[in-house]
C-alpha cells in the first residue's frame, strides 16, 4: 500500500527554476525521496536544462516534468491558451490583483514572465493536484503563488540562500503571509525569515542532509602527505560553481601566499566561466598546480573526495546579498572523511566547528585563509582526526531521512515501515490525522 491510495495525502506540483541541474543535487534528492515515500507528484520547471551531464539520481526520478514557456514570446499561443483558461478560474481576479500590486513595486519583464508562466501552469496542471510546492522563494515562489491563487490551492515553499538574501523584504513578507508553511535549510535562514513573518510558526528548519546510502561507508586510508614531497603533493579539493559568492579569487590569492617549499595541488570541480580564474592562477604563477575539471556528476565528486586530502570553500557575501547557505558539498566532503577550511558566513558554522572538523576564517581574508591552509597542509594527523569528526557530525546531525520524514508529514503521510528512504520505491504510509 502506498500513500497514493490513502485519503488526505497531497498530490504535489513541485515548481523549480530549472530541471535537472547539476548544482541542485539537494532538490533531486528530495524529489526522489518524495517519490519513494509514495507521494504523487509532478515537476514544473520554469527553464529547460542546460547542463550536459546529469547526476545518477536524475535517472531514478520517474515523475512527469512540465516545462513552462521559458520566454513568453517563444510560445505565444500556449500563453494565450493559458490566459484564456485561467481567466475563468475562481481565483483569477485575486491573483491579478496581487500581481498588479507586485508589478507596481517591480516593473520588470521578469515579473510579467512570472504571471504568464503562472497562467500556463494553472491552466495545464491536472485536476488531481492538491498542493503547489516551490523550491526557492524568489521566481519559483512567485509563479507558485499566482498559480495557486488562480486554482485556489494551498501552497508551500522551500527557501535556500540567494532567494532569501536578494529578495525584497516586502515580497517575502507577502509570500509568507500567503503560503501555508515554509521550510529552510539553516538556522540562520530561519531566524531571518521568522523576523519577517506575521506568523513565525510558518517558518521551519529542515536541513537538506545527505542520503548516506549513496556514499561509501569507508574512505580510503589517506597517505600522510605534509607538503614536503614535490612528487607527492597534498591534494586540495574544492567543488562549486565559478561565481562570485564562492570566493575562488580569494582562494587563489591565498594559495599564492603559501610558502614556495610547500607542495600542493589544487583540484576544482564545478561549472561556470573558468577563464578568468585560470587566468588569475596563471598571473599568480601556479597554473601548473591547478586541475580545472569542470562540471561533474555526484559519483565523480565522491570519487574526487576519496582521493583528496583537504576540502576548501572560501564562500563570501556579495554586494547584492547573494551568499551560500549550507553548501551540500561541505557535507559530502565531510562524509568522505575530509577536513574542511571554510569561512564564517551564513550557516557554514552550523556544520564546520572551528578546530573540531575543520578551520573557519573570516570571509575575504586571504591572509587568514593562507594561514589555515598552511596549517592543514602541514599536519596530516590533524586533517585525519578532523575528517573523522566531520563524518561523525554529518551522520549524527545531517541525515536526509530525518528531514524527509518531516516533509512527508507536511504532505500528509507518516512512514511507518522503514526509518530510511532506501533504493526501493515501496514505503508504507498512513494518513496524517
């Protein structure tokens, strides 16, 4: 018996900005968890995929994917048909009134596109959908809000990082007032959003966590590299998109400050425009020590973690407020037994405890970052001890399955047979009273 056969379980439309995306493993992991819990769902994507690779997890997700018009002028007849049907819906006038209020404060093409996409979604969603659930509080939540109003459906949201800190307060307040509930992945986010909400009880902490079954239970015995052997350098790994908030220019400048007799190799995995960072490494005189591997799937990232000695992520807050929340790659590295060097921003200190499972430095501080890197490179025993501590912390506090049970409860089920989502798709559920 699955939840699809039980009264009271939501049939969910999951609104995402793009699907599938290599940089959003946590969303794919959650969707698979929803599928395995037996919750009926379909994915509604505002954009078509652009990544050339897919994670293995995407191959296990079997739900329907509806792609909305990415640009309204590309599919004018579809947009017109959506409007023609949406205008007859009982909540259409209320949705339009909300949109006009928003447009008065945000006169952008993007705001118009959100309305057009919402009309198409409202018109095309199957009749059995009972809830709309958006990932990210900015654009996807706008489409979810307008569409839910048109269809007179309840809606909810999962908020993350950039969507919170680059959205205007007025818009977040109004969305929080309109939705049933919101989950977000860090305590820092919870505190920020509770301060904006009329009803703070709507805002709840839900760590993304990791599905441990996708990771090796053991990691290889790492050589005690200490940077003294030019033929066996310490391998420093970083995984992240080559965008400003990841601080890769800060990291490269910190690496340039390391002593010349210290031997290391920098491996980067992630998409983005790498030319300027490669040029910076060339300018700083150590391009030959860098291995720019580009986008990789999760299995390849795990393999790289297994080979590395140290993980580093120099996250920072950008001028527009954009920042990391709690990057999944930090959890993945820790689960693979890697000590981490990172920065004291957002929720990173919720995972990395300075001196316990890694070292934390102030953001944008190249000198402090260089000192921390040198300390870790030269002390393999410390790295190994911190890596073990990190693995213990992730396994204790950041299990995906605990969060998935909570999310399942919000969608109307309680899993009773299995404490964990497994590789099968059969999990018995009971109605949430």
